[in-house]
C-alpha cells in the first residue's frame, strides 16, 4: 500500500514538473510573439537620426568603444579586412530575448573567413539593440531585426562580454549583415516609432528624412556585398 502511494506521489511530481516546464515554454513563446507585434521600432546613433536619442553614446553605454569598423570602411575590401568572421547563415528559428538583448540562433551555411567555426554549426548573433521594452525598442543606426526564413551574409566579431556562449556581434553597424534576398529593400523617410518590429523585419535598413546621399551610398555597397556573396 505504501509503495503504491509512493508511486502515485512520484507520478504527480513528474507531471507537475512537466506542466511547469511546458507552461514556461509556451508563455515565453506567446510573450515574444506579442512583444514582436506590439513593440514599436526606433533607432539611435545615426547621423541622420531625427530624434533626441542622437546624443546618446551607445558605444560607451554598451561597452563597445572602438568595436565597430564603419569609420574604416571605404570599400568592400575594407569590410572583409577588418571583420574577424565572414559567414553565410540562415535564420530559421524565432530569436530569443536575454536581458536587454535579442539573440538569433542561426545555422552556418558557409564559412568565408574565420577560425574554429564550421559549416552546419549553430551560432548566436546579437541584434544591434540599444534598449527594449514592450512598448518601444531602439536599434542602433537603422539596423533591423533578422527576418525568420531569410539567409544573410554576415560580417562579425566575437564578443568578449556576452551573456551566453558562442555569441557574436556584427562588426559594422551599416554593413554587418545583408540579406541575400534581393527583393528585400530599405525603408526611407521613417517617422519616429511608426512601425512595429514585425513590420520592420521586411526591410534591411531604415533611414530618416534627413538621410540624403547616405541612402545611395548604402545601396551601392549592399549591391557589391551581394555580388561578392554570390560569387563565392
């Protein structure tokens, strides 16, 4: 009798643990999906930004002084030279939120540059996010979330202060990742917090009304990057 009671207690305990884990997984999924649809997109730190966040030094706040290579990029050769890793990756699963970060679990389809990293590996890549909450999320310099189902060429550095293992950050704010889907475009004349994160994933980059010639320069470089990716 006692053994039967013990067996029932064990069964109840196992079921309870299963239900708790199941609930947490589903809650996290619903929470992320809801966040992605309701959190409004904005960006900081770009010269063409048209809001108060222009004055914020995101490099200092995020501990990334001297990290991004944009000032050294005059050509695609510079982008290749100053990046530690160049990969073709696919983004097939929903990203996850860790603290103040959005992290993508990508699969490596091709290694172009980089040591101790291999085709078929999973790799964690941080979105360039400055801050996030349910109402508003600030990206750095016009970056956008990676779109689930798309493939990208990415230019990376490995971060030394990540909250998770096997984590990398784009080496360039503007050109750290480029979608290989040529139908993906950019969004110009963006108004402050006028679209959700989900809507913004349809664009590779975002510019305000003050962007000017910066847009053409960006598009020319992206065209060269896609040509490079398709040639290797």
